[in-house]
C-alpha cells in the first residue's frame, strides 16, 4: 500500500514537471516528440503484455479476455476520440496506479478488491486535475478526470487478468460494503468540490456588449482590475512560473484577447469590437501591461480601434461571448 500511495503522490505532484518535459521535448525534437511520447506509453504496455502472457498458466482464455478488454478499451478510446498525444500517457500512469492499488487490496479477497482501486484512482485523478487547475500551463477539467478513470479501469482489467482474486474474491466479507460506501462517498465529495471550483462561474452582463462567462462576478472583476492596476506597473506578469499559482484573472483576459484577435483576423468586426469592449470594461490592466503572451501589451493602436469601432457600429449588438475555452456552468454556489 505504501508504494501505491507514493505513486499517487508522484502522479499528482509531477504535473508541472511533466508538462515542462513535454514542452522541452516538443521544442528540442518537434518532428519526433509525438512519436516519443506515444512510444513511452506503448513500449511499457507492450512489455507488460508480454510478461502477462508469459505468467498466465491457468484459465488462460478467460484471463486473456480480460487483458484484451483492458487494452481494447484504451486503444478504442484513443482511436475514436483522437486526444492530444500527451493524454495517451495518462493510460500508462493511471493504468499502473490501478494495478498497484489492486495488488495492495488483493489480500482482502472480497468485492472491495475490485471496486476500491477504481474509486481511489477517481480521487487521485480528481486531485491531479484540481492541482493542474491551480498552476500555470496545465489545465484541469472534468473531462480529464473521466480520462483518468477510464485509464484506471483499463489497468484494473489488465491487473485482474494477470492475477485474479482468489476463491471468493468477489464475495461478501464483513466490512466490504462499508469500505465501498466510504470510498465512493469520498470520491463523489472530492469531485463535487473540484467541479464547484473549476466549472461553476457567473454570467457577467453589460447592456453594450451582452454577456460573458467568468469565474468572477462583475464586482470581483472590478476588484481584481484595481488590484492588478496597482501591482502590475512595477511587477508585470512577463514570465510564467510553473511552480506558482495561476492568475485566473489574467488567463481569462488573455482568452478574450485571443478571441478578439481571432475575430479581427477573420474580418468579424462586430465580434472583435465586443471582445475588445469586454477587455476595456473588465480587464483593462491587461491591455496596458506587458505579459508573457505579448511584451508590448494588448491594447489596440488608436487607429485600429477607431477602424473597428466604425466598421462594427452598424453590426454590433449584444451577444454571449464564447471566449472561455472550458465548460463553465452558472449554478448556485454551495458556499
């Protein structure tokens, strides 16, 4: 169990370093980075499969079926959803973690042996994404929690195929139900708190621009703008520190900058104008401050602003901005 707990901590705390390694790999060997990362998943899985085939001596076809099912689900997900290549590494991380947890609980020889590893991986996967949400560069969201749990399920199937529970391994023993209910409650509570933090926000409305979604209320955005306007002139956010807390106000503002510039390049003057007004009204310090995204700041030159304003005058109407790149729901907050 100590090894499984240590592996869980490594998975969670390695997030900023893993991304740094992926970025360095992509910068150093851009033509081969995808192949290397996929190989870092495929090679260990292939070696594990060869070991499993060598080790299995009894009930071969039933256990082979579990191996094939575990591998098949993972391969099918990758082929169908075509995630970014770094996400394939999750299948190695969480598959191995599920196998370690299964081995740790195997001596209990009851149905919790098969259920607790998956619930524990759900908790670890949620904490992993939650931690990624707090730090720069990485982005944690509920979708990725689902990928982690799916990867853990593949690893659990594989582990059961390699070493099935003993006789009665899915049977009833004192305390099994309590353990399952306790861990399930812990997993649901962890995910609920994560979802509340990451995916619940506010609709911020303005008669001129319409509305946009934000983690902050209009009052909180005004307070954040005053705070950054006081701090940024002497300490502009020109560098991203991986081991630091992400400034989500800055991130949101840069998403609106990106959406504005995208609309400008595509000739959608009405959209570009509304996104620029969102920035002027709610994220003004970002326009005037050098950032890691642009050392010159993000304010349009006066001539460009006037040009877009004139072009958008006859077209502009309130709208709901789609600049926020992740699902954000407007629900009543829990506290």
